[in-house]
C-alpha cells in the first residue's frame, strides 16, 4: 500500500503527527505561525517542508497551497487554535482565532485532498463565526462548504481516554472523505481505558523544588536529592517542578482525586493568610483510578485546572494530619506518558520546560490520532 502524503495546518510542533509515519501517512508540508514552534517542528520532522507564517496572509496561504500541490498531497490535518472556544478560555464566539477555520476550508477546496482530519474542542459544535457578514455555526459552515465533494463520519465527538490515552481529553474531530473514495472514514471502536495508576504509579517519587530556595526545600524534604537522583535515572525529564511553598504544603495535605479547597486547615491561602477563592477543579490532584483530566497549557501551575500528581499516603504530620507524596504538578516525563507521547520523545535541547508544557497542553494526544488513522489505513488497504 502506498503511503498518503499530507499537509499539516496550524501545526504547533507536530505532536499530532508523532505516529503518522508509522501507520502510513507522511506529512510533507506544514504551516505554523510561531517561529520557535516551527523550528521545533522542523527538528522533529526534518524532511517536511515547513512554511513559517500567518496563513491569513495570502502569500503564506499560496506558498502552502503551491507546495502541497507540487508534492501531490492527498491528506490534510488542521487543528486551528481553540482558545476562543475552549472551556479554559474566554469563549468569545467572534474571537478572531475562531475565524481561522475559514482558511483551512479554503485550502481544502483548492487542494481537494482525499482525506481530512479537522480537530478542535467540543465547543466548536456550538460556536458561531462571521463569514461574509453572515453569522453561522462553525459546524454548519464546514458542512455547507464541503458537503458537495465530501462525506463526513457519522460521529465527531471523541474522548482520548477511549483510544489508549490515559487522559479525559474530549475533542470534536471531523473525519472527512472525498466522495470518489470507496471508504467513508469513520470513528473506530473504543478501546480499553488506561488509568493514572496503570500509567505512572510505579515511577520514582519526586519532591518539588521550592521557589523559596534550596535550603527551604531541604528543610521540608530531607530526601530531596536522593529522590531526584533516582528519578533522573529514568529520564532527564523526570525532574522536580518548581512551586511556591504555600502551594506545596496545601497539596501535601490533599489526597488523590481531591482539591485542597476541601482541607480543614491546609487550604489555599493568600500571603496574608486569607482563604483563596477559586474554581473547584484548581489545586486538585489527579485520581489514581481514572484517566487524567484534560492537560491544559498551564499544566505546570498548581493553582491551574487539575494538574497535580495523584500522590501516595506517607503518614501523618506532627499535628496528626494525613500527608501525601508528590505535592507537585506532573514532571515532563509523566506528561509525555499521560499525553501518549513516546517516553523518549526527541525534544530539542533548546526548548525550555515552559515551552514544552505549553505545546503539549495545546496539542492532540498522538495515540488518539494514530487510532483514527489506523482505522482509515486498514480500510484503504482492505479495498486494494
């Protein structure tokens, strides 16, 4: 079976593409507006033609089109930014970033690839955009523009946890097939869910580094260095995140699956000691017996939406309160696993922790993409 040649729009650093080559799709052209992300992408995929720039610029759009046409692209994956629709964002229905789907659709209409994967948050189904002075639901706009030449899969809402990803990341994914293709691309059957316990329970425990400095860290965690060395034997990315002491102490007293807001004494506080008011899913630990909640771009901040290690019971403090290990956000290595990236993901040395966390939080779990594409490639092969 011949491989499909693909183009990736809004490519980020190519997280979605991680396993595509293994299952029969070779991304030969990519577009990303951010220069550092484009450089990251090119490091991961040196054979792809990366076109850096804003696709709303006609010159960039035409470069992507001409290069894709020249390389005879027959697959397109597009993941327009979702901040205007995301539950973690402001959800402005006329956010300019929501309008980027227009350029993806225009590219599809010009290129006419055989198969298309359009991905975004579930809120896309309820979000409107303004096209030629008409306000229309994005889903209706997509189908209106493509319905003449393309078939759509019967379902579009999927959860990554149903496809070998230990994370409850819900997405809206349109799987689209050109009408002259014999196979209509469909969502594959669900697979066994993977819990946090199955994914990371046996990894070495890691204590956080305190923002207040090394001396304060050692006072609170006398075994900090010993545990750090054991963790680094696993991976250079299994290293201590850095957090404020007050956040760490609150999480030390918070059990798996719970938020520190429920603690009797060690709840989140302001510098003056007053109780912090916040979303019930912040200062929250993951649950060992469930897949992780959605990983966001702020996954290194304890006060962000559920992003703290599940922790293990380790005893009681001097006042008789229960204590739990790993009072921190996930290490980068743990993030790789939870996001279904390879444990030895080939990250460029110049990419700092903040950038790595952000691009992961904005990506699509690659094992989800792999499962979707394997379904496509299996059925294409069956029809040959």
